[in-house]
C-alpha cells in the first residue's frame, strides 16, 4: 500500500537513530573499567618497584635479594585479591587468612631488610581499610602507621626518619584504598549503566507492545466486524456492501497511520475524535447507541489516555459480546473527567483464556496511573459490562500519581465497582 506523501515526508525529516551508542561512546564505556584497573595495578607495581630498588641497592647477598622479590610478588597477588570489587563481602575466614598472610609478609622481612621494607606496611594498611568494617579498619590503619616508628629507631636513625616512615605508610594505605575503591566504583557504574540500558530497551519494548495493542486492537476488531457484515450483505444488498468496503479501506488506512503513531506515542489522540469514530462504527452495526458528552479542554496527556480507554472499551465490546445496546458517557466536573462505557450481550461465563488475556485492561490501568487516574470495571451476571475511568483534567507535573493519592469522586447514586471484568 503506498505511503501518503505527508507521512513519507515526516518519516524522511525524522532523525535516524539505531538506539545504540555511537562507536566512540561504546569504546569509552568498555575501556573505563579496564583503565581504572590498569591504573591501580600500575600504582601497586610502582610501589613494589621502589621497594625492590631500595633492597637492590643494599649490600645484602643475592639470595636475600631474590627472596625479597618472591615476597613482593606474594604481596602483589594478595593486594590484587584484596583490591578487587566485592572483596569485602568474602567470608570472614577467607579475609582473616589472607590478612594474616599479608601481615606476616609485611613484618617478618623487617628482620632482614630493615626500613627498606617500609613501603609494604602501606599495602597492609590499605588492605585493612578495604576488608574490615570502618570502626575496626581505621584504628588498625593508624596502628600500622605508628608501628613504623620502631624500625628506624631500632636502627639508630634520626627521629625524622621514623616520622617519614609513619607518614609514608599512612599515605600509601590511603592511596591503595582510594585507587581500589575507585576501580570498584568504576566497575559498579559500568554494570549499572549496562543494566539501565537493558531496562530502557525492555521499557521501550513494553511501550511499543502497549501502543500496538491499544492502537491496533480497535481498528482490527472494526475491520473484522465490517468484513463479516460485508459477507452477509454482498448478495442481498450489494450497494450497502460496497459502502462498507469503503469503510474497511478507511479503517485499513487508519491502521497504517496507527502503526506509524506507535513510535510517537499516543499524545496526538483526541477523546472527542474517538467518540465520533466509535459512535459511527457502532451505529453502522445496527447497535443502539446512547451518548452523553460534556467536555471542555483536556490536557494532551489526559486527552490521549482517555481516548485509549475508549478504544479499548469498544474493542472489548466488539470482541467479547453480542451487544445490542451501548451507552457512552464522557463528562467533566470539578476538575476531573469521567468516561463510562456500558453494554449488554456479554456471556457471564466468559473469560479470555488467551496467553495475553487481561493485557488491554492492565495497559489502561498503567496509563491512567501515569495521570493519577483510576480504572474500574464491572462484569454483571446478567450479561452487562461497564468500564469506568476517571482522571484529573490536567495531569500533575513532576511526579506519577497513585490511585490512593487521587481525590476520586463518585457520581450520586452509584457505588464503587469491583475490580473484575472480561480480559482484553
């Protein structure tokens, strides 16, 4: 079917977007956790390298120097384990064992390497901050720093060397802790961004699904009804059948326009326009229709939601009943708009057992919830069905309303209806 010129031009002017991040953005998102991890690893290696160079410059034999490299490698492995995201959630036994091993690797080498081993105390201090609760970690962090006053004093060095090693240990612990937490936060933000992207895709799929149901359900049901009518009239009343064919073509064109509307949402739907459309459709089926309309200006959001409610109500009528009478009421009072649709001819035992049963009414409840409205349905045992929707004339700005928060009014002489009814 050819696309109308105005719709073609609109589609041509619409910016094209695949919904995926640009290649540069995707590369940046992928590299961010790796870059943070690389910075942490590089900083640890630099500290280890300084210690190795300090020991290499001493007069120690080759064997102690080689052993120092093995100890540095073991500390590096332990520190990477302690700095990984989620390490603080490991079992207490595992954390205690690894911290005990790092403590031994930190203090025992002082017997051989003296103050040249001092930087490794900063690694232990950082691990304590990473793995233990703050109320315990910070005092131990300070205790490790104070313990570094002893090695230079034992060696007979000036007090300034002890103070330097104290300050260096505390600073190294903070650097290790900060870089490790930064790496974990970057990874957490990366995971959160991916999860938000997945949620956005799911939300968009649900939106398109709701719009397809609400927009096309009515048109397709009307086309089915008209086609059945044409089948009955084609031999006995060919002229009327021809007129009905033209109506079907109009409905098909409307369905095509509705499909294109899915991407834009329902904001351009009008309750007044839908009232005229559904009333004409029902009258064409020889159904008795009574309508009461008292509407002023509605906000675009509420107007679109109420139009969708009316469409779904008529779709239910066409799909689930053999109605001979339908009443439609759309009135506005005290800052609220009320839409009520009632019809007969419903099988009291009817329940939609399809896989998607109830999707239509659930969609409407979600739409009304977004404008602080409510949906109430009643399925009578005498074959009657009533759907009623209420909402403020203007949707509240800046928040989503709830049915409990809404100041709902009841028309005189009516009562709240039970939340049950035929599934759409």
